[in-house]
């Protein structure tokens, strides 16, 4: 028996499970069932204590790419394998979102929007793709696709990760020196890093201050990576041109947060890449098969790395 926990869209997910594995009993909080019969949990935003309800829990499937909400929890022992989604249709959505953010500044759409408010008719000088240097922090399942596809469009792309990687058309840097080099040469800085103790608070004044004058931050990873006050200061003093933010320390973003009304902030409500039921369930069921056959599942999270 598999227990499914989601905030919304339950009927669509249940139907997709039914279509792909009719023999698997999938239950939710709306059903009556014996908790001791649940062997697997598939969840997004798991509430505190959820996993402790299932005494015979064998594995957990995170219905997203980021697993920060599943880490360091007293109700989920590290001995229970935790798997996350690898792309599952999210990479293409990320490419689209980031391309929109890059084009916003490359083609000056942010400025035209401000001009329209003042009924100002004034042509800006747009830049070509080769003049927009992109820096992608994190080259995992999503970051690699973003870097490759944008490089394919002609943008000079530099990526950064912990271990080295050969990614055709993309300059890949590692380590502290690589991080500094990427910052100094990125007109658009894009974060696709996971939320770990090492990445929290990493996008602070020291880091963002190294970006070239007029650079742009695009954060589609997790809000806790940004020091909001530092970002606001760099936007206000003109060092940064724009911040495109999809994720925040607190979500929904509190009503009194200065990001809401800031003229140099474009924000969206954590929608850069949504989990799509059909490809997500295909991955979950494939991993279930692998576990049942004693094989190594895909997207297995290592507790020590935190992602
Ligand atoms: P992956 O785990 O596949 O990739 C993570 C990448 O980050 C790897 O390249 C890894 O490098 C690198 N990395 C991790 N820690 C560090 C570090 N301390 N220093 C440098 N590099 C590091 O993740 P995904 O690509 O699947 O997803 C990335 C993140 O995107 C998710 O964790 C989630 O937070 C966010 N996300 C946001 C969504 C949204 O709608 N806004 C939707 C989906 C995901 P290495 O391989 O060398 O270890």
C-alpha cells in the first residue's frame, strides 16, 4: 500500500496512479486504512510527524526535485531510502522560465514596463545573445539542461558545481576560485543549487557584490540561499539591475515584505517548474520496481550531501 500526500490536485494524481499501476493500492488522508499496511509514502510538503504514522515504512518518494523538507527530520530515519524526481518534465519548464527572465533584461522589457507606467516612448538599446553572459549555479538534473539549452541558443554559459563535469558548449567551474570567477563574469546569475547547509545564505553581499555592474539575479532554487537585505541594498544602490525571484524564505511571501512593491523585483509564486503527475508517477513506479527487485533506485538522496 502506498500513502500519497499532496496539497492539491489529488484526484488527478490518484487517477494517474490507477492508470499506470491498477494493482497498487494508493491511499490518502481521506481514506480509512490500516497504517501498518503502508509500505511506501509519496509526498510533497510532508507535514511534521507524517512518516512516524507508518510503522512499516520501507521507502519515501519525494514528489519534487528538492528534498530539503525531507531532511533532518526526527520522523524519517536515515535508514529509510529517500528518492527524489530527476527532471520528470521540470527541466523544460526551467529553461522556459529562465529564458523569459534573460530576455526580460536582454530586450529591456523590464524598462519598457516602467516606461509604460509613465507613458514614456523611448527606445532602449537591446543586447545580442553573445553579450549576455549567463552563470548557472548547480549543474544537476535541471541546471545541466538549462545550461545546455541556453548555450545552444548562443549565450555564453558558465556553470558551477562541486565536482567537475564535461558539458559541451558550457564552461564548467568548481571550487571557491571557480565560484568567484563565475560571479565576476555573469551578467545573469541563475541559482539551481539545492538547499543544503552549504548553500544557505550563500547569495549575500560579498557574493552578489562581485557580479558586474547592472547584473541580474534569477533565483529559482530556494529562498534561503539569498540574504534578502543584502539583495535589496544592491538593487537600491544600483549595483544590480533586477532580481527575478520564484522562491522565498517564507512562502507565501508575507504581505509586508519589501519585495512585493519593489520596482526592481519581478516575482512569481514558486511556479518555475511544477511537478507533472504522469512523468512523476512513472519515475516513482520505476523506482518501486527497482526496490522490489533489489536494484539501486534512481535519484537516491544521500543524507550526508543533503540533496
Ligand atoms: P540536483 O541535485 O540534480 O543538482 C544539484 C547541483 O548542485 C549539482 O550539480 C551539484 O553539484 C550542485 N551543488 C550542490 N551543492 C553544491 C555546493 N555546495 N556547491 C556547488 N555546487 C553544489 O538538483 P536539481 O537540478 O534536480 O534541482 C536543483 C534545485 O532546484 C532543487 O534542489 C530545488 O531546490 C530547485 N527546484 C525549484 C523548483 C521551482 O519551481 N522553483 C522546481 C524544481 C526544483 P555536484 O553534482 O558536483 O555535487
